[in-house]
C-alpha cells in the first residue's frame, strides 16, 4: 500500500481581517517526499518522486496559481528564483503601499484641519433686536 501524502508545509490563511469583505487567501502546500521511494512513471525508468506543490493566492474576485517544478536542476533553480523574486516584489510593494498610506493619512489630517480653520473663520450670526 502506498504511503499517503504527507505535508512538509500545509498552510491556509485568510488575508483580510475578520469582518472585511471577500475571501482573500493564500494556500501554500509542499509535499514531504522523504518517505517515498523512486517511481517508475515512464516505461520502467526510475526517477525520484516529485513533490506536489501548490501556491495559490486569491482575493475577492481573482485567483492565481503558480507552478514550481523540481524535476531538473534548471527547473529547481528557476522555482527557487520565482519564490525569491515574488518575495522581493511583495516586500517592495508593501514599502510603497505603506508610504502611500502615510501620505493619504496626512492628507486626510490636512483636509480636516482646513475645514476646522475655515469653520472658525466664519463670523458668528448675530441676532439683531429692534
């Protein structure tokens, strides 16, 4: 009887805080093949077992699935490069987004301050009695 799949990594996390709309999530799965023996998928030629890998990222309406192949040296190197590039891009995106969040917050504050000053400049209505 074959050994059932075991996970080296099996992570399912929601991206949004509770109460925010949508079902944004990340699904990351890497099979642990340490207990599996060589396989014979092509005419009796023995090959190392390739792990099942899943990296799926979804937001409210969109979903992407990335493929990571380990069946050759070049494929393994490319798969690791893909992850490294994704992590770097996400870090840079976060830094840029944080800068824009701070700028937006400052502009909200400035706008509220302008409205407060404008309201303070308005002359009070005087009641005229005759």
